[in-house]
């Protein structure tokens, strides 16, 4: 879940974000003081095919008012839930004229946010308390992914390989060029290859979004990474000397992919060291 917070006063912005984190502990909360930076961020979010669930907006700002900013947000995300946060109660009528879902007077506390959400969004508590998906990644032997016990089916084999590479990176980010060099080892990185790589990234995201686990991928400008906190992986458990994981390793790691040989060598060395001890 993505939440936008805009306030040109640093203390007010930080305070509201702090209160929102109490209400939405698992949300991605993006704060901005400069109103002119908001729409580029929103447009980038849209390009990444992510949704914007809530926008908490101050009204009285410098170059652009929160009311005007709300109109621009609605053009891109018609269903975003608008909540205005201000010290000026006289703006309430204008705010509701924009189909704002809520109106809060500063200073704002978590209980105030919860109260207005109870009035405006009937299922908001269900939304934040929804069951986490069980995502299990198998790397020993062939690479496979299981969501709630069911194998994940990929649109493209290269998209599956990309996810395998992100798992191998343990959460470290990779660039589009790095991805291309892994997926097409001997190819020259040019515009055509970059476009092919972008297509594979989009395919992977489509597959994950369709399975309801799109949030395991973290995408920023020209970088991609895996949120390792959202998955269970036999290789990660092996590195923690988990007994089940150690017993399940038999010298094979992602045998589908040649680039995985380096990591397999590391695990083989770890196993040899353990056997000697």
C-alpha cells in the first residue's frame, strides 16, 4: 500500500508520518515538503504500475495549494482517498467539493486518523490486517516459487530467471544493464537489448501482481531488488545453519542457471567445512 503525505512544514510532515506509521505499520509512506516534486513522484509510481491508496495533504502551501494538488492527483489516480490536514477549518467545504474522503485539523494524532478512516472507508482495517501470503522459494536443485503452496507460473522463462537472480542477490539492487548481462550473457547491451530487458521486468511484475505478491519487488529509477523479508528461502535458511535447510542441500543450487555456479561453490565449501567439523 502506498500513502502520500504532503506538508511544507518539516515538523508537521514528520509528525504526521509518525502517526500514520502507527495506523498503517506495513504501508510505504512517502513524504514531500516541496509540492512541485509530488507529481513527478506520482507519475513514476504510475509507470511502475503501483497504486496510490491515500493522500494526506496540507492545504496552505507555497507555490501550489493542497486543493490544486488534489485535482492533479485525481487525474492520475481517480480512486485515491483524499484526506486534508490543516489548521484552517474554513477550507472544509472546498475540500469536500473535491470528493475528499476526510478532513483533519492539526495537530493530528493516530486516533484522529483512525476516526476519520472509520467514517470514510468501511474496510480499511481489513485492508491493513489482511493475511500475509506464504511465499516459499526453492533454490536447491531447480529454482521454483510457491505461493500459498501453489507453484507460481511465469509468463516468460526469462522472467523466472530474473526473479532467481534477485533471490541470489539477497536483496541487493541491480541495474537494467546488469540484468541484461545476466539474462543474455554474450549479447551487446544496446537499445534493443535494453528494451528486451524492460519487457522481461514488466512480465515478472505482471506475474507477481497477478499472484497478489507484487510488493516483493522494489523498483526505483533503473534499479530492481527483492524485499527478502517477504519470502522464505531454503538458501537463506541454509546460511543461518537451519537444520532442515542444511539437510536439504545436496550440492545443487539453481541448476537451471550457469551464473548460479559461484553461489553453489560457496555452499559446497560451507558443507565441506561443516562435515570436517
